[in-house]
C-alpha cells in the first residue's frame, strides 16, 4: 500500500512458499511480506506493522511490486504476530498498536479478522491500511468485512483517484466498490484517515483534487486527510523484477503543488487525529 520503509523492517523471501490450504481444523495462516516493528506513519502513534502479501491492483506508481503475488510470503499465525508485537507494547501508549498493511491487506481478510479479534481481546489498538479493492457487498465476503470492522479501531483508506475512469487507467480497476466501502465506514461510525498519492500527470489536476475534496467533506468519521507526494524510490524494484516502470521520467510533485493539493482537500480541517482515541 503505502509502504515507506523504516528502521526495523525485515523482508521475507516471497518466492518459494506454497499457497495456503484452507481447512477448518488448521489455524488461519497469514502470508506476510515484511514486518516493521516501529512504524510511525501508518496509523496513530507508534505501530507494529504487518505488511501482508498480495494485491490485485496495479497502481502505476506502486513502489512495492514485490508485494503483488498472492499466496506467497512468510507464513505466520495471529499468535506469531502477537507474540512478536508484544515486545514493543511499552512504546504504544493509548493510540499505538498493530497495523495490517500490504500489498492489499483485505486480500487476507480471514487472517486479519483472526489477528484483530485476538489483538482486541488483549487490549491492543488495531488499524487497517487498505485501498479497498476487494470490497464487495456479496456474501460471504460482506459479513466478514462487518466482522472485521467490529474489531478495527481505525482504517487508513487510500483513494487512488476520485474519477472511476481515471482510477481504472491508474490501477486497472474502477473505484465504485472502493467508494462504497468508504460510504459504509462513514455511515457505521468507523474512524478513518483518507490518503491520496499526488502524482504529476496522473492525479495532480485541480479539477479532480477539488472533486475529491468535496467528496471527503460529505463523509463522517474522517480523522485525518493526507497528501502523499509521489516519489521514485520504488523504481529499482521494477528493474530487479524485470518489470517496465510505468512512470519512467515522471518526477515528484513540487512543494507548491503539494500545498495546492492540501488546500483543495482541506487537509487542515481534519484535526480529529490529534485527540483520537480508540472507541472499541
Ligand atoms: S494498492 Fe496499488 S500501491 Fe498498494 S500494493 Fe497494490 S498496486 Fe501497490
């Protein structure tokens, strides 16, 4: 998702493990790309972040194409994560805790339900980082999502593009189901941060930024809005994986354009995060 790296990140080999076999008598297995034990940008406070493997979107600016493959990664149970995470509990305070990111975290919704349910029982604050791609109101998925929201304290939601046609060009998929997920969160008292990556020639247009700003204004429970300036730090991964980099030659936005986007998204109006505390 927005996988900025950190001082304590551990990368796992994602090339050799077999796909998960789901049976009712086995623990739910998560496929983990990497762990960041001391993250400070993916959710409130200091957080232990599990970057889960797998994503179906193909955002042109994705700087983690190594998270795309589904069903590979380090196999971990909720207990494995919690045992490891608890070593950092003293840093979490009232707002820190565990974040599940990706890749696209919702690809492994069964695992996150298991992890967050056990985390909440231990009094740990939970945060879901998602782009919403897997969201559907079809069953049985939707009931699982409702179950997940009941044990999720806050969600970081990426809106890649407010215009569905442009969203499709940028990611390979339209945004209707993603906006539907956000609508669900807005109307069910689910706290969220909204994040938007500002990419010259892709998302950095006043008309779309203003539309996105207007849209966010209609939502409830938005604690924070963040502009994430596009950067080119992921380019080497494309070269290593032998994948053509779609945004070759496109530079990071200027500070002026970042400021402009922050104004159009009314970033300064969303201050709930400063005093935010988990409700559940
Ligand atoms: S949602 Fe986009 S940015 Fe996030 S992991 Fe998938 S392709 Fe990459």
